[in-house]
């Protein structure tokens, strides 16, 4: 089944709705990956939460250089000053 259709890893019972308050727990599972790469995130966004969890798990965390100087999006940051640069 997984080989042909993919798989889902979750701490929630089947049928649980993707409620906003569940996202940080989901990010903890994402952070268990070998490497987490942050492209961009709001200052308290999910990517930053995943990066913090990954750091706590001693996983490698990388970020693209900050694009804010290019005025790409003013509502996001990638906090790359705290994260290893690619």
C-alpha cells in the first residue's frame, strides 16, 4: 500500500480535522526528518516551529539566504541568522 499510494504518519485518530491548534504537533513530526530546509516563514510560522523542533532533535537545519532585501514578501522572514546557510 505505502509503496504505491504513499503513507501518512500522524499522532491523531483517523478523521481528525486539520485544526490550527494541531499544526505545531504536526511540525514536530516533520522535524524528525534527517534535514529540515526553511525556504521562508512568518516570524512565528510553521517552518520556524519545525526548525526549532529539528534543532532540539539535533537534526540539520538549513535556510536559504534572507530575501527581504529584495522586497519579495514583507510578511515573511526566514530567520537565517539563527540557521545554517545553504
